[in-house]
């Protein structure tokens, strides 16, 4: 017998499929890709879409921006190309939760008419398709954040960030999938199912911005918006070889964005971009910061975008975190760091060891904050629809709730205050340690940035999240650092051999290292983090560009 929540799921999936034009629907799309000999969705789509659309959907935002401004491309043909590609990518990867192509194409036509009449663009994002994580509200469109109970209740408001992007000329056409409650490193819910990796269809897309990561990596979006409370922007970017930015809290407006755990401010979620090049990340940041959203959102820091381009010609100092002392990265991750350090030193930059002595305390604090209500909100949201709790977030849920619905293990307000105090202590110690690095550098200046892994592995396959560890991402949420994700290499089985005579530091370390098989991860992307201090987004991007340029030479 079909239950009520299952009927809502069926209705949602039917509505989503009907939003795709019939001529773009492919029966068993994923199997068709596999039968054609592809595991990489981007490569497959490049092989089967019209050449003109392939050319457009492989362009960066900066390139599209220039062509549209010069009249070489219309907003409509750009929008059409990305809608078509997104439609097929979704049918393979299950990465979209809302599709509204008709609205998008109408918007693109209106922009073209404006350009034809005036010879001007409406703003720097004129005609640029931008995908949105399901958290962003758009009027008349559902925001479900992974819950069946929210399906069929269209939003009546628009997130401030969406409003700003639209004013600058952006075209919205899809919202992308998230895991239930958005508190998991993979993307799965009863409402949409499982979202797969665009680089290898057998792997997870990561989470919680997994739909964004998958769609962009497949070429179905040139730039998308994600959120990050423990790595939710950086994990999907890392798993799929994308560029991304986890900004500090207060740099990008979160006003009017739906969320789980609203009001949780000890480790606040932040919002930021994912893209296929660093230049697009910088362009996005300049546009949004330049929009002065602090005039409407009191949580945004009133700080203009700063020109730090002179840094690119200076000697830089880096702290290298090879390991956090708890989880050993797999060999290809360490190789990526080693190759980065080598090119930096060769170019005259300086690298010192980074071993923050409170690393374990930072991670323990994150665990306590994320589990503070023992999943009470998740439990109660699922009770509304009757849907079961998704596998990916079961570790957050305390199933010992009393019959009356109370959760005896939820922490009290005094303990919550203690967590806030502990966070302040750790941030103070972090800055103290950062300044202490001046004793390690040759010119007695503290480091400019930290280099470290994003994730201890190059991803994981569906159902294998027991090998997940947020050690290298959650640390920067607690400390509120700016972090840029930079693709460096791919797994190379011939050189990335397993560690011989491995001595584990923890039980989880042993488990994760046992997961490494070079052939298993063959050609999966490997990224690193370039992290700077709080509110140093400009610097982090500039430093990352220096690193990238050296790696490319």
C-alpha cells in the first residue's frame, strides 16, 4: 500500500519530469551513457549534444559575459543551451529538484529585447544562467531542503542574494538537490533519491551542495550557489574537480535563505559560489560585495572589495598542513600537496609546517554543535509527512526520544553557552598560533595562507559514507576562515601507491586508509584548500591564483 508521503514523492518526480520538454527526455539516460562507454557525464554530453551548444556550455562566465556584451551571443541561445544540457544531466545524475526552463527562456528573450532596443546590458550578469541550491527562495517555486513535508508549498518570497543576482542580469532556470536537512557529505533524500558524481557516475556527488557540484561539473551550469556549514560547498567541489569559495560569515548575504537549524549561530552556515574557473569565483564576489547588501542585511559586514593584486608579485608564506594528526590523507592527496609545495619553493615562496595544537578540540566542538539537538528537528520534520529518516543523516539523530516526543539528550542552554565560549577560545588560540608562525619564517612575517587537504579521500561511492570525515573542512567553519578550493591533479594509480607499513593514528584513520585502492579511485579529481584568515576573500583568491599559475607552468 502506497503511503501519503510516497504519493507526494511520486507527484514531485512527475512534475519535475514534465518540466523537461518531451524532445529532451531520454528513457534510461544513465544507461545510455554507460552503454556508449562513458562514466564521465561531461564527456558524454560533449559527445552527443549539438556542437554549438557544446561550445557555449564549455565557456566560463567571463567568456559568456564578454560574448553577450559584444552581441556575439544572445541571452536566449545561451539559456537554451544550458537548459538543454541541464535537462539531460539531471536525467543521468538526478541533480535538480526544481526545473523552470519556460520562465528562464522568457527572461532571456526579454533581456535580448532590452539589448536590441538600448544597445546596453542590464548588468554584469546579463543573460548568464546561474543555478541555485534548493535553499534559495524564488516566488512560486518550492523550497523543500530535502523534506517531503515542504513539497507543494511554493515560496512567497525571494532571497536577497537571488534578488541581487537577478538585478545584475542573471537568469535562473533550476534549483539543485540537497540531502535531507542539508547535514550530510552526500546528497540523498526520500524526495529526490540519490545524486551522483558527474566525473564518475558510480561515486557520490558529495554534499550538501551535491546537486550544484554535479550540475556544474557536467557542464549544465556555468556557476552555481551553494552553502557551507561543515564543508557543503567544498566537498562537492573537491569530489568533482571544481573551483569554489567558502567565504567568512557576513561577507555574502544569507537573508531570506531557507535553512535547517535556523538561529544556530555558534557555527553559522555561509553561502558562496562554485564554478569551473577561479576568475568566475572572483567575478561573482566582486559583483555581490559591490552590491552593498549590508544596507539591507544587518549580518553582512560593510566592507568594500579590496584590490590585493600586488600580492601576486610578492613573496608569499604558506603553512602546510600535511595531516591534522587524526586522519591521514590518501596518497594522491598528499602528492597534490607535495607538488604544490615544490612549485612554490622553486618560485621563491616560503613554506613552513602548520600543526595547530587545538585541532582535536576544534573538531570535537563542531561535532557537539552539529549534534546539539540530537536530530530533534529532523525527527519532527519527518513525523509531519511520515517519511523515514534518510540514511545519510541517521548519525545525527537520537532515536531514544520519549513516547511524548521529547528528546532527553538535547543539550541545555548552559551547555550551549559553553560551546559558544569554547569557540571564542579556539579562535583566539588560532590567531595566536597564526601570528606565532612569524618565528618560523625567514623574514619574521606570519604566513599568508594555509595549504591543506579538502577531504582525506578523492570521494566515495554510494553507500560508503562510513569512510567520510569532515576533519579538513569543518575546522574552517568553526574558525570562520576563508577557503578557496583549487583543483590540482587526478588520482594516478601508477604513482599513487598505498602507504606501506601504515601506522594509524585513530580507528577512523585505519578505516579510511583501508578504503584506498588506486584503481578504485583512478582519475578522480584531487583538490586542495587555500585558506586565509577571516574576511580575507580577496587575498585567498589572489593567493590561490598564484598557486594555480605556478602549477600550470
